[in-house]
C-alpha cells in the first residue's frame, strides 16, 4: 500500500521552482485548535479558532469539512501559514491557512486529506522551519 501511495504522489504535477528568498517569507507556526464549527455559508468549510501563541485567537476557514468533524480537531496542534493576508471567505474572515496533505489527483469522493501537525508536544506559536 505504501508503494502505491508513493507512486501516486510522484504522478502529482509539480509547481514552479521558487527561490529560497521566497520560501523564507512564509511564516509557518504551530497552532492549537481552540474551537471548531461548520461554516454557516459553505458546505465544505470549517471555521476554526486557533491559539497561535500571540495571545489573541485567530480565525481560519478550512475546506476540510468532508474529512473532519469539529470535535476531531478541537485540542489538536496543527501547522498554519501565519502571515497569509486576511481573506473573506463566504462572509467570514480567514486569517491564515492550515497545512494539509492530500492525494488531490483522485476524485472528490476518494480523496484523502490529512491535516499536518507536530509529531510531539510543542507550544502554540512555535516556528516551523
């Protein structure tokens, strides 16, 4: 099974090469999910409140409602893009993006989505590099 997953991932189209200077502009941080609920205006989105270590909760809207229930995420540590410009998604402000892996080349019904997080305990706000 692992061999099949590796072969499938290798077939996923690659994005354009970027310079190291562009990569270091991305602020990846560990955040703890404080609360989660279904987005009121979108069937595929969850609305998360996360502790990013700043002392002020941050709201993130994520398209993972088909794969995760709110209860599965509460208390979980995830990795977020902390310096993504805020964006209004279906009437709700999203101030960041969570990282997830997916086998996107499969159809929507077969696609697996896995939210990424640290493998060991670490404080909210920790830098990912």
